[in-house]
């Protein structure tokens, strides 16, 4: 699935986490949404993107918070 090495994947994930920390908790959701849109556009494959959305939501509570 991924052409990234485990080391490269870890480096990107670390940068993602550090960037969210620098932006702060309030801005993290907006940053993640923007990042997701940019990544989806870069992928250029709507079906694959939809499968990734489903995979990312798997095992997470999809209920509304009060």
C-alpha cells in the first residue's frame, strides 16, 4: 500500500504531531481537515480516499457528543 519506508512514515507522522502541537489544540482540527483535503487532492483517487476515510473511522465512536 505505502511506498514509504517505516523510517520515512515515522518521520512524517512525527512532523504531523509536532506541527499540531505548535498550532495548538484549537487549530488542530482545522489543520487536520486541511491536510486531509490536500492529501486527497494529491492522491487523485476518490475511491481510494473513501476507503481510507472508512478505515480511519473504524473502531472510533461515531456518535455525537452532548
